[in-house]
């Protein structure tokens, strides 16, 4: 959960970053939304590309995550 929260930290990245070269993925995703028109195909593709690392990371640590939850429920 902490990884996902850090990955999606929008406000912390939005305030100090003013350069296009140094903005994060979530800020770049927000830049795809236009004020009058939005290309929803590009927005969806960028959202999927942004979600892939989080999904892969979860799949890699899934076993440890389950074991940690199971051990936390055992008393004694």
C-alpha cells in the first residue's frame, strides 16, 4: 500500500516541479486531459502503461504479502 501511495503522490510532485522534463508519470497523465477536448484513447493507453509497474510489483511480492497477512492474524 505504501508503494502505491508513493507511486501516485500527485500533489507532492505537482507543486515543486515546473519543468516538463522532470515531471512524474501522474503529472504527465494529468497533462493529457485538455480543457475543451480529450483524446480518451491516448489517456486510457497512458493509464494502462502507468498501472503496469504497480501490477507487476504486486504479482512479484504477492506471496510475501499473503504470508505477512496470515502471520499477523496468528496470536501467540
